C-alpha cells in the first residue's frame, strides 16, 4: 500500500527498536536524541460524525447512553460508563459481524486499516433516488477515468447522505417502516472483491441499501475477512483518488465492530 514506504522510512531512521546503531565497541545504542522529520500533508479530513445518544440508528431506537460515575464537582474528576451497541455512528463492521468464524475487530491486521482510498460518487443519482446503489457499472466507469482500483485499498461510496445524519431523513423510513437510503449492490461488492479491495465504506447506515432485508452485500463481503465502514462523513471533501484513509478501529477482544475515528490524509 502507498503508506508502507513512509512507515518503513520512519522505522529505519527513527524507531529505537528498528534502528539500532553499532558504536563499534561491541555495544548497540539507539538514536534517542533525534526527532523524526515532520511528515507534511496538504489536508486532513475528518470522516467521522460526532456521536451522541440522539444519533440515528439502524433500529430506530437509542443505542448509546451514559452513566455518570464521577463528576468534577463531587469527585474532582469526570468518569462516565458507556452503554453502547457496537454498530452505531461512524463505525467499522468486522468480518465476524456476518460470519461464523471470520476475524473479530481486534484481529484485523493494523496494516490493512491504513490504506489508499478511492471515492466513487453516486450523489447525483442518490439525490433523486434514495434507493440508489453503487453498481458494477459505477466501478467500471471509475476505473476507465481514474485507472485500476488498487488491491488492498478502501473504496467508499459517496452518496451525499451524510448531510442527513442529524435527523430522521438518515433512516428515511416510510409509513410501513421500510428504510430508504443508498448502499452497495452485491454485484459491485463481488467485483471489488475480485479486484482485491480490502475495505468498503458508505456514508449511510449500512453497506446494503435501506430496503434490503436479506443483507446480500454484508454476506458477500464480510465472510472473506474484509471490513466495512458505515456512517462516513465528509466524503465530498475528498478527491476520487489520492487520499489515504486511517481507520481507528477499537481493539476490543471478540467485538463484531465498533465506533471508530476515521480520517483521510491528502
């Protein structure tokens, strides 16, 4: 992946484990007096929604609460207990979420969470059709314009749906309770799988579109130890290619996913 060279460069020059210095006297010292050179980026884009108890959820019911354990007025410190469902807000789906034996979130290799990002824009279509899906034709058209999608990268669907994240329109449920929001068509997921893509992301509540009841995209994608991100923000602020995504997944043993801090570097 594109960030590997940077990490190797930093490790070899600055890491006290990776870069021991032979003094010539039979001893090894580490270069602790030098600091790493600053790595410059033109922009850092936060792809994470702020999460609170009122954030829209897939179920429609509140899935985050806080118990105050310590308060500054009483205890001179602030401590809260979170009561939370794993799949809320901007979060990662671990492969085990729709699998029997795939990786839990703590088992996802960290180097697969810092990867190039490709953003495929379907926002114009989704504006008129809330049931729009990212299709194989979208993937093929993207590659025709920008070149082949790199193996190991993350492909994100920008439907523009993040602008609804603070209201009922995010779920967009009709009178029968059926939700209507964009997602990734299962055939597009299979095509991205064949391209060797490592993760997919959406700016909606689910990688399956809202009307789905069988979750074919989840079942086609996650069991092969690939991850997904749901509830992304600010994808419109990114170019189609050229960004690197950092997925700050929680390292909780056995977790099927969890709220994540996700940023893109340009």
